[in-house]
């Protein structure tokens, strides 16, 4: 016999599930989203077989449908992402989706090479890897699924995603969107798949499946290390802690506005966002003044210590992030300090060794460290970047200093005199990606990163000259 308490718990949980499903999904059955990883892998294998027969023109039609649906549903996904993860800003997440839709390359990114000479003609073409396993983060969940899907499909691949468990509803919404776009273009069902409830076990199964030929990880150091130890071809897009330098030749007002905009974008969730600032002592007051006039709120003294206790966790003298506070609005932090204000960004002056400088926080809090010259600035910035080779930024008009910093920091993205997001094509030239592969060197990943080279040689001379 079932007791009353059990039945009421059961009813409550069913209602909760139904209402959250309805709030987050267009229909009950999302295309490409399976109960188990076994089913997902079976389905994607069938889809990939069919996809081998599709033309480049058909690939492009699917991609253009993905662009359109992403633009149409950008706001839905932005709201869903904030609702599910409790992180970021809806307005900024809309921009991120628009960026993915408009600036992720398609098949035009695949550039074959031709070599001709006395000994004939050789052709190098970019071929698919096959089925790619992709692990995606909680910070850009649907953006990464869509961006990866476009690049991987453009390269002729199929994809199996294991999204971050805390962001899997919105990630799976994106998987469904991609499949709807593919179906509408006459493409195969389940070319992009995922699981309803991703776990470490589903991730392991995906990584170990012999049919999965390439692995792509977008996330922190743990997942990149795991993938690189898999024995398979792997692309690792790992953590960063981007510094920004402001020297005495910069346009200080512009630098202040750019840094506030870049550092507060989506509440500092993007891995490329300015996370600590090194400012020449001679311009630091002017910089701070301009920042506070343009969306930043300055805190001082014991307020900084209080904020450390909110944002970070200390264990044996080592600091790490308090996960509950990642990507929260600046106003929520200030309320914890008893301050009623709602700025985009909190700024404070600290020393170089302060945990706000050294820890990748992903919170709208920017520490500013005064430096006396460029050598000191570069030394501190390189140290704070921790060798991630991810992103670094500078505001300066002195070419020698720009070059010296770029050489010393060796990052994949280096932005001069603009907000950090210019580095992924928002207000800067170049295409976008949400998988920036510093550790494995593919850099700003796109379709070509998800292909393998194949050479075809014809030795009996096919020439027109
Ligand atoms: P996270 O590392 O917690 O999770 C990322 C993904 O990896 C998730 O799907 C998670 O489930 C999985 N994962 C984590 N540890 C794993 C392990 N040992 N084995 C297998 N899977 C594992 O990261 P997050 O909090 O979602 O995202 C923020 C981090 O990602 C930051 O460090 C940020 O810099 C980085 N990031 C990098 C890029 C880039 O392009 N380089 C882009 C976005 C985020």
C-alpha cells in the first residue's frame, strides 16, 4: 500500500517537472535529446552515416537555418539560461546568441589547398573527423552548443554533447533548435544529440565510445585535463584570468568605458572578460573616476574584506570561488555589504597578491592594482594570467609597450584599446567562437578546427599551362 505522504510527494514532483518542462521546452520531446547516452550514440551513428552523402550546399542550408532560428529564439534562450543557472544578464546573453548566429563561420571556413608542378597535381581537402564528443560549460551553455554545432556540421561531422548538468535544460533546448533547423533543411534527424540528464558517467561513456573520433572540451582545467588524457584527438578550451593594463598614453575616458563594458558583460562570465586591471599610478585616479561615472561602483577599506568573504571561500590560506555567487548581478553583492545600488560593475583598489586579482572569479568585481611603469605592469599581468595563454588586454598608444606585453603574455586573444569582447568579433574584426582553444593551440576554433587534412595526389600531370 502506498502511503499518503509518498503519494503527495510524487504528485508534487510530477507537477514540478511538468511545469518546469513547459517553461523551458517548446514541446515534450526535444529533437536529439535522449534518455540515455547509449541511445544518443546509436542515433548519432545512424545520422552520421546518412550525413556522409550530403553536399556542401546542403550543409550550408542547415547552417543558415540554425542562424535564423538562433536569432528568432535568442531571447528565449537568454531568459532560460539566466533562469536555469542563476547566472548572467538576459540582455547580454541575447547579444551573445546574436553574435553566434551572425559571426560563426560556416563551410566557407574550409579552405582546400592545391599544389601543382612538373609532377602533377595534389589536392589537400578538409575532411570530417566523424562523430565529435563535446563537453560544454555552464557559463555559455546554449551559445556553445550552437556555435560548436555550426562549426562541426560545416566540417561534415555529427556531434554528441554532454552539457554541464547545471545548464542542461537550456543546452538541450539548443540541441533541439539545431535539429529543428537541420530537419527543415532536409537534413538527417539526430545529427546533433545529447542526454536529458548529463553526468560524469554519460561523459565517460561518450569519451570512451570508439565511434567518437574527436573530443572537444570547453570549461575549466579539470575537464581539459580529462580530455587530454583520453588518448583521442582532443581540443581543449580552458580557463583564463585575463588582465588589462592601462598606461599613461591611453585615452583614459575611453579605456574606463571599454573596461567597464567588457568586464561587466554578462556579469563577467565570459572567459575573455577583463578580470583584473593594472593601471599606471599617474592615471589611476582619473581612470577610477571615469569608471564610476560610467557604470562602476567603487568600494574601499573593510568593504573589500567583506566582499572577499561573500565571493570567495578560504581553505588553508588558499582562495577559491564561492560557486553560489558566480555571474550574479553587482547589486546583489552590494546588498550583502549593506549598500543599495545597482551598478554594472564593482571596482576596488587592491595589491597584486589579493585573491580578487589571482582567482578567476567570473563575478562583476574588478580589482585595480597601481603600477609605476610598464615593466611592473607586464610582470604582474603575466603572473595573474597564470600561463593559461587565454586572453589579455591593454589600453595604450605606445606601440613598443603594446608589443612588449603581447610578447610576454603569449595569449590566444590580445585586445588593444577596446572592450575584451572585440576579441571574439563584437566590435572588432574577425569571426566569433565560444570555444577558445589555448592549451591545444587551435585558438579561435571554427569549422576548419574540426576537420582533418586528406591529401589526394595525381602524378601524371593535369595542367592547363
Ligand atoms: P566547468 O569546468 O565546471 O565545467 C565545464 C564542463 O566540463 C561541464 O560540462 C562539466 O560537467 C564538465 N566537467 C568538469 N570537470 C570534468 C571532468 N573532470 N571530467 C569530465 N567533465 C568534466 O566549467 P564552467 O564553470 O561550466 O565554466 C567556466 C569555466 O570554463 C571557466 O574556467 C572558464 O574560463 C572556462 N571557459 C573557457 C572557455 C574557452 O573558450 N576557453 C569558454 C567558456 C568557459
